[in-house]
C-alpha cells in the first residue's frame, strides 16, 4: 500500500523522543525527513523489483523523496543567502 509521508520539520504530531527545539532541531528533523523518504523510496523500489510491490507505490515514494530533497536544498540555499547578506552588512 501507499506509505504515509514523513512529517515535515516542525510538525506537532511527530513521534519518537522529544524533538530538539529551536533552529538546530528543525534542521535535524529536516535531515531526518530526507533520510526517511529516501529509505522508503529504496524499500518501495525493492518491493517493485521483487514483485511484492506496486509500480505506482514505488513511483510515488520516489517522487516524495525527490520533493523532500528539493525542499531541503531550497532551505539550504536560503540559509546560505541569508549568511552572505549578513556578512555583507557593515559593522
């Protein structure tokens, strides 16, 4: 069946140990979401290859992993841009 997407950073209903608060915790959750979606995509492709899974499930998992990675790259780009802006400020 179709797996539920991992929770995005900052989701109030995340499971597991208490999440770290603040900016560092949000970044950690984002990295965890990327890793989780990649693992889910790999598992779905494996099921598709051995015949126990559906092609549609594998494609959806791959698309979800791609979108999660794109999101994290965009966040990283914004962080780098903000850092560069701060470094250009006169002191």
